[in-house]
């Protein structure tokens, strides 16, 4: 598990850790997404798609629940507001452990 909380530099840490994800050395990663640099120049959708290409599913994290981002993208998710995102390998036990917390029909207003 990799938990990133670098006061705004989470995207840079993700990029610097590419080899860990590509080699499936991280089972679950949690990071912050927001409107401040460097996130203001990067797309959450591209990040989610990048994780998807390596067999990770990504979720917005809420209080006691999560909303799936992978393979059910909606343009309103690219709001650049401060939020937490988790990405987990699909064939990992953590993926199954998260399933009871997935909100089936997400509405951004409820996040």
C-alpha cells in the first residue's frame, strides 16, 4: 500500500513511481487530487486511464463509501476540487474488500 500526502505534489510522486505500478509492486495507492499545481496542468481522467491500463481500478474516496471512476467516467469528475482517490489492483484481495463500499450510482453532489 502506498499512501501519498505530499501537500500538493501527489501527481509528481505518482509519476516518479511509475515503475512500481507497472511491475505491480503497489497493491493499493491513495493520493490527493485538487486544483493546485501540478494538478492544474494534468487530467484526472488521464491518470485514471493510465492506472486502468495497468489493471488498477480507481475510486473517489468519501466517508465510509467510494465512487468508481474507472470504466464509468463522467466529465463532471474533472472538477479539480480537493479530494482523495484510491486505485487498487483488480486481482488483489483489497479490490474485493472495497466492493461493499462502492456507491452504485454516483452523483457528484453526494461525494
